[in-house]
C-alpha cells in the first residue's frame, strides 16, 4: 500500500465511519458477505489500535454512533442466504490470510 499520511488516513476513516452510520440499511451480515468485514470488525480494529484507550464497547459506540445494543435492536433478523454468504466470505478471509 502506498504511504498515506496520518492526517489523510484519519479523515478517510472518519468519512467511512460517517458513511456507515448514515447507511443503517447496509446490514453487517451483508457487509461481511460481500467484503469480509463489518462495523464490528472496524470497531475491533479501533479498539485493538487504541492501546487500551477504548474497550470494545466504546469502540463500537464510536463506530455505530450509538450504543451497539440500540443499533442491533433496529436491525432485521439475518436470512439463511445472508448467513451463508457471510460464512463463505469468512472462509475466504481465512484462506487469504493463510496464503504466503
């Protein structure tokens, strides 16, 4: 990846988070099925990168723009098809990580 300075990366990250907060119709299960990551993944990365400054719940709140439980309560139940796509995408993630 070409070098991206921290200021540019931070602004792009904030725009991504704002976009995901705006697009509540894009369910995590669909993001996982298509791209292999979701808001929870993003929150986990934020938490892990914070050197302990943000626990998982605080990072989720920052990414979702609201408490995670409130967001989850608004989401419809995942269909079997969505879950199957997510499982296939997670398997692809594992395969790609294992490749040299």
